[in-house]
C-alpha cells in the first residue's frame, strides 16, 4: 500500500509536488573570546562578609558582658558598644524622621539612625550591596544554602505562582513599619525613646535570643531549615530591611549590564545568580532583587560580556565616562561610605546614647518587664 502511494506521488509532475519542509535554522554558535585576568570579586566580597560578621560577633560579645555587669551588680568595666544599634532598624527609622522634622540629631540611639543612613546610602549609590557584602544575616543565609547545595547537590526554587506572592511579603512588612513610623509625631517619637522600653530596646533584643521560647525557637528553626533548601529564604521573602534597600537601589546609577555581541549564551550567569534573575535574557539588570554580589560577573567566561557599569542620563555624551566598575572600586565605595558616615557621627559626638549608668542599673536587670508603649498611651500623644 505504501509502495503504491509512493509510485502515485512519483507520477505527479515535479512542479506540482509540495516542496520538502525546510530544516530548522540553527542559531550560529558564537566564538568565545575568553576573559583575560583573574576575577577577584568573590574573594573581596567574602573578605568583607567575614570581617563584618566577626565585627558583629565582637559587638555582641561586648554588649553581653556589658549587660551582665548590671545584672550581677558588678563594677562597670566596659562601655556600651553603640554599634549594636545596627540591629535596631525601626529605631533608626524613627530617629531619622525625628531628625527630618526637628533638624536635631536625637540623643537616644543616634547610632541606629546613622547606620540606617549608611546602608541606605550604599544601596542608593552601589546597588543593594549591603545585603551581599555586609549583612551578617545575609552571610549566614548564604552559607546555609551553599551547605544545602553541597549536601543535596542542588537548591530548590519555588513555583512562580508561589514565589511571586511570597516575595511581596517583605514589602508588606516594610509598608507596615513605614506606616507605623509615619503616623508618629516628633513628640511621640521622643516620648517613645524616653520610655523604659525605648531606653533598653537593645537589651530586650538580646534577651529574645538569650531566653528564646518554644515558639521563637520553632520559627528560627524553620527559617534555618528553609534557608538550607532555598537560596536566601529570609532575604528573598521576609526581610523588610532588604525590601527598603532594594527599592532604594532602583535609583542607583550602577547596573549589571550584558553585551549581547560578546555573550555566548552559556547561561552560567543566570544559574549563578542567588536572586534567580534571568541575567542571560536581559541587557540591563534593573530588579530590586539584585544585590550587587557580582556572582554572575565572576562566572562569565566571555570577555566584556557581563560587567557592573554606571548608567548615567548623559553617559553617551560623556566621552570620558567609565564603562566598567571593577570589584575593587565597589569594595572601596562600600568601605568609604561605612567608615565615612560612622566616623563622622563619632567625630561630631552623635554616636553614643547619653544615658546615665544609674538608669541602666535600674532598668537592665528588669528588662523583660518593660512593655512596648501602645498607640493610645498618653505619653506618646502630642
């Protein structure tokens, strides 16, 4: 039967036969021009991560010993390290509003404000680099998912229908905190800071971890376990601080840029991106999820295909405008902003909280008894 059909087709004149289907065209493979020189971005970044993590461990240790001095009525030998206020971002937001409304730097927890301003400045100028270069929580989270990849041979990604709504949670949390702070007047903020809770909010933060209850331990355990399976689980879905810095980074003049003519479409950049961004499909990475970690740049094998670049409105008109920001320049910028702003605060004597030791002696041993002032508290009213 099939043979007869073939003979029938053969009898049809050639000009009446249907032409054979064209073979699909293959995309020509680009020639790889391999990068010259060694990439040091990740070595630099991990050095910054380790240094900042060790600094936070040291601050936490000194702060713990300082608290124990008052709890045991021991002679005061250490001063309170104001750097622990970096863990009080809400206090930083409140003090920043107070400063904007009154023009006066607050006397209580000023370091919280200056550290918040430092990290926002880094995000504004250098992408969300605080999250991937400095944040101790981000550093621990990164080592957790790397451990998970080593043990399980992979990390997992949530389905898009679940990933996108979960990513919005950190913006919802940020919106709640912004709403809460924006609804407070300067008088209410000052009253809150002078309350017993406001004076020792750093001690209460320490006590949360020292005397963690069952519910807190379960929540922390779930977050740790989730971070082993999913890259940067806390940072990606729940961190309101990261949400604030991500929105700020949208205004940053720096972007990861891909040069299509040099790109060989190997997709290594997209596979390496901890934020799961489609770096290999885009020309410029504008997402608020980009942390400026430069992981994608470090794995790119092609010369000039992927780089951190400034994006200025007049860039095309400025012949001398640099087109590449190397990792060392990004690292230097982070260090300059951090030490510059913190150093300025210390120089002008706006770093330490001026709280007498007698007040701490009274409040620190009973920190767990201090209650958060409620919105209807008369002390918070104008």
